[in-house]
């Protein structure tokens, strides 16, 4: 039910933006017969037989869906048994809406506004005819067995804002056509077998959520990472190499979640990490990051989960990191840290998860054997750090960013 309500919210927002007529009706998707959502004054999901615009759009939808149906080879839940006849608004998983015609006629047109076939366990491929669904705002295909490639015609889906192809059997290079869908805000390609480099252009688009985790992507993270306005970026569980781009510290201030864990990243954590005042999750565990932690990490006032474990980080854990009031879990295990301040010992009394095992901290239990601590990995690595004897003041860091931004051409 929560999923259906979420879809309703998205559809209602879209309809409001296109001057929807008054009145609301609801139909359930995969779970039952009459799979649609309709919004309009009629209170029915049957298209108006006198509206030629509706007939044309729904005729295109029928062509697209029937072509797709023929490319689906296994339907264990019997969902496609309802995909019969010209009234596509009765198809399970298909959501229709009544929209105000934007051609100035004042009439209401019925369109396919969304498809949600999450967890349908369908086996097949995507077809080029799906690009006929130009009014579709969301396409959710999580947890199926779709394979092959994403059709080039997907860039013609001009109304699409959410595309979820996660947990399928897609393979091959990054489907670049997805990032040229003009109004796309949410892209989810996780848990597939895509491989090769991540294209630079993905971080030049206005995507708010980028999920590329659990694929086979390799190469370096593009240097223009900092151009992205996204609030969530998940690149975990791939084969990415190289340093975290310096531009990472100059990303959108609305960034909330960054997950780069379980790759092959090297180098230092950028100094600019502390500029993300709203960041809640930062996980770079299971990489090969080295050097000292930047003091700017102590500026992450909203951070809840900070996982730096299973790297080669050295030095002392900054006291101000342990003073962050929103912390729920702090993990620095399996590094080469040489100590932490008394403030960090208080984390246990604050009911904050704090794992510092397998470091090189004298007098603490469950640390590395002394021979391992005699040669710190990356000891000669020079990380770019803002100089100063006193701990970095977060306001000064912000001013430094502003100065850098204003001086840029």
C-alpha cells in the first residue's frame, strides 16, 4: 500500500503541473484487477470515447504494450493475462491519468502515466516501441529478469522522471541513452551486470538520485563528479579505481548520502568533504584510501553514519569528529589510526556505535600486531590539507569554497 501511495503522490504532482481536472479515483496495480490510477472528473478509468486525443495516445500505448508483451517470455504470476484488449488502463501494473490537454482545447485526455511492475519476476527484453509512451512519468521494473540492452529510443520518453531497472539481468556498457532522457530525475541501475566506465555526462545532468551500485563498472570516477546536483549517489560494490575526485568537495549542498564502499579507490579523502552540511551517510569503507583524515569531517553536523573502515587511513581520529551530535554509527576499524581523544571514548555513553578494532592504538584491545604498525601504508603520501595549527573552523571552510567558486570563470 505504501508503494501505491507513493506512486499516487508522484502522479498527482505531475497532474497538478499540467492543470488537472478536479476529482480523484484510485485503482490497485499488480495486486488486483483494474490495475490503474485515474484522476479526473469522471471517476472511471475508461477513456472518453469522444476524445480523439485520448484515443490516439491510448492507441499508441496499446501498440507499445502489446509489442512489449510479445517480448516477455515468462510470466509466472500471470500478470500479462490482463493485457488483453484495447483498454490499456485495465492492464495490471499500468497506471492511467486524466490530464488537461495542453493544446489549448480545454478537453481532458486519458494517458498512461506510469508502469509499476516491481517484483513481477518477468523474463524478457525491453522494446523500442516503449518510447511511444511519451506521457509516462515513471517506469519501475525492479526485481525482474529483463536482459539485453536498453533501447536507444528511451531518450524519446520526454515525460519520464523515474527509471528503475534495478535487480535485473541487464549487461554491457553503461546505457548512455538513459541519461539523455530530458526530464529524468531518478536513475536506478543497481544490481545488474553493467560494465566499463561511468560516463562523465551523468554528473552534468540534473539527476537527484543516482544508483549504480552492485554492477561491474570500472575505471576512475569522472573528475566532474562535483557538477552533480544529486542528493544521493551510490557507486558501491563496483570495480572503480583511482582517487576520489577533488571536485567531490564542491558538490551540491543538498547532498545527503554518498556510498563508495567496496571499490578499489586510493589516495586521500578530499578536504572539501566537510562542505556537505546536510550529509547524513558517508561510506567509503573497503577501499585503499590512505593519509590522515581531514579536519573538515568535523563539519558534518547532520552525519548519522560515517564508515571509513577497511582502508589504510593513519594519524589520529580528530576529536571534533566524535563530538558530532547526530552520529549514530562511526566505524574506523581496520585502518592504521594511532589514537583518538577522550571525547571519542564518550561515544559509548551516547549509545553511538563506535568500532575502532584492528588499528594501531596503544593500550586498546583488539588492535593490529605491532609489526603491522611499524610501517604505515602511504606514510609518504601528501594529502592536500588546509594548513593551520588550530582545528579548522567550518565557517572558514565555507568561505573558502565561496571564494573559490566566485573566482572561477
